[in-house]
C-alpha cells in the first residue's frame, strides 16, 4: 500500500508541476556544400531540376515537423486571421481524387475530413505562411523577418525571427547528406514518406512525425503535404552558388509563383523525390499546401569567469536558520580550477543555440526556464559544437531510458558539479549567503522582492568573484543527481546515480529567503520542465585533467535499484 501511495504522490506531483512540452522543435542544420538538383538518369526527373550544381548553404534552423493544425489554431485564436482561400470564397476539397470542388465553408479549420490537431495545417497559401511567421516572431519577442507593403514584400535577412526556408535550404535539409533520389535510398520504401501507395483514397494528409525522421532529425520531408519555400521558381543557373534565394521578382510579390517542395500523400513516388519541384500562386492554396519554419542562426558568446581552485566547507552548520538534513554533514571539499558563466543562461542565448524559447516569462535578457535537465545537456553539446569544441556529453538510449556519459576531460561546455556551484556561489564566504549571515534586498531575487516572476540577469550586484544571480531568480541545474553527502573530505566530488532526480541550486523567484542560501539543495525529475528552474554553464580550465575520465547518469533505475529504494523506504 505504501508503494502505491508513493507512486500516486509522484504522479500527482508530475501532473501539477510539469509544464507544456515544447511542441515546436527547431533543428540546427550545420552548413555545408551539396549537389542540388537531380542527374539526368534519375527516374521521374523533370527539366526544372537541372542542371545539377554545387550549392553552399550556411547553418540555419528548420522545424523538425511541418506546422500543425494546433499550432496554426493559436495564430487564429490570437488574431482572428482569415486565410486567402477563406477570402476567395472557400477552399478546394477532394470529393473524389483527383477531382477538386470549391466549397464556401472549406478551410484549414474544415477540410472536409476529420483532422487531428497534430495533422499538418493545409489550405495555406504562401502569404498565409508569411503572416504566420511574422506573428510567431512577434509573439516570441523576435524581430519579424518580412515587411509587407501594398505590392511588395521585403525579407530582412538580418532579422532573427521565423521565416520560410529557401529552396536550397529545404533540399539540403531533406537530403541530410544523401545524393540518392530519396533520403532513404534510390528507391522508395514504406518508411520514406506518405504517398499514393501507402495512403488510402482520398489521400488526406497524415499526422506529422509518424514516419521515421531523416538522418538530421526531420520528419515528413518526402510526401504527406507540399511545403512552401521562399523562392520564385526558375531554371537553375549552370554555376556554383552560395545561399541562393531564387530570381529577383519581376512582378509584384503577390503575383509571382512560389516554390513548393516535398510532394503529396496522393502522388506517386517520383513526385516526392528530394529534387522534385512544384510551384503555385502565392495567394492560392490546396488541400496539400502547408509549410515548415526556418530561422537564421545568431551567435551570442557566453561570458565566462575563471574560478581559481581551492578548499571550502561544503554544506551548512547545524545552527544555520533554514538548514535541512540534505545539507549535512558539512565536510571539507577541494575543487580544481574551472570556468563558470557570469550569468544564468538567458533566453536570447538559449534561443540562438536551440532555435526555440520555451520560457514562461518572456524576455531576451531573462533567464531561460521551462527546460529539462536533458534539454540543458543538449544545449551544452550544441554550443560546444558551434564553437569547435569537443562536446562533453554523449547520449544513448536503452530499456532504462537515456544514459548520459560525461567525458570529464572534454573541453566543451557543461553543467557545473554541485561542489563547483556552491564553491563559486560562496566566493570565499562561510555565511548562509555570500552577502552575509542575513538576507538583504541585494542578495538576490526571491518571493519577497521578485514581483512573482523572473527578473533580467545581472540586476543584483555580483558576488566577490564576479558572478550574478547565484542567489534566487531561477534554480540552476547541476550535473549531480540527488544523494546524501559522505562524512569524509573529498576532491572534485561527483555524485553517482542513485536516483533519477538531478540537483538544482540557488533558489528562485518564488522561494523563501531561506531557500536561496548557498548550501540549500533541491532536486526534481530529469525530464520535467518548470518555470522556476534554469541553469548556468561551466567549462574545464585548460591543463586540468580528471580521473575517472567518464561518468554516467541514467534516466531510469533498473528494476533491482527500484526495489532496493522501495525496501529502504521502510527502514
């Protein structure tokens, strides 16, 4: 009975504390050079797919999935937007494939078939997609990419908001390093995508993400629906290009056809190839026209502070007000030199690496929150790769969930250990706060002064070692998982996985003053996202090496470990 009550408690805790998952995932595509178009020998090839030529594409973000009905509905609920086809007397629907019939009440909301919120949104024109991109950019505090005038549409290339991919970006991302007709090989198979052979008449679009992703993590690049690109269609030039965007418009922006890629669930396999091209008026749409998002990559380098190694007393004294048993026993800990972020990672920094801002409280200089421990591990690796450093973490999957291996001697970005975090927070002090024995207004942001929300990083004075917001604002993830302290002195300690709850430190905007003390510890599920938990990053100092070279953390415990914990709970 007690085991059941524990399970129910955990379930209720997750139900009431977990926040919405990140519906929209943007995948970072590293730039490179590829052969765009199709060879003359490719089955189904059309003249507009040549000549083949070398194209270089810069790094960018692209949506892992096509924009869904549910995502587009948020746009409609916020703005009341009417699509082009709604303004033109209704959309064209399929009563008997391939015959089309215009119906006054047909639209993305009512395509004349039962659709799920996870279906790709359809009956969307190129201009509808442009308006959605601008709305989403403004909603997330980004600079809108498109300037729309009476007969002109200007793409601000420097803007950091959402946009449509160029045709070159789309094909590069679809191919994912392949040179074959499909990203699954030279012949189509059931996993390639939704097309006429595996979709029933009337060949309606399927829920996104049901077919396997390509090698770069993108779903439905072959079939299902056609996807708008930025470009105006034209024959390819017979020369190498860098970041091509198609010909310059020779007519008003709203009249020139725009490219569609990817094919449709009702088409045969030759029309869902990587190189296949189609086009349509930008103010028109059918049951198979949709889009996926793209974004520029903008780099913001983190400010890192060098922390000299040293010895300190980790944990709290028995007389410390607010102390709890997890902070004991206090013992001597030696920490090697390392780098740590001057600030908590901001929404601007996170968004520039991950292509998404999941935070509840929006503001580019606010700390990012609503990120899980695994999200943070992925952020560290991506930031390391962008700067040409060796990623610290490798992630594998097994029956016990994800396993993260920390290569302690890699030079990339990582989470601080719990010992590093407390050492850096104290900055040579031994008092409950790095500002003294009592809390002050300038100690940090907590429930008495935060106005019930996060605050911009760096507003409160730095500690003696130049670090801001070590007390309050958001809790900060550490590498370590929750474990009792040993009653011995330690050097560069790292807890081994005895439970699936990583530690976070520092307190938050919604906690009491006692919970932002230097020694205070908290923990939570490694896959949960809260609006009061964020992180700051760390790096090894050059010349410092560690033993052992690898440490593992697991998402789940084995059955034997769970049973041991259950037995221990009765003692």
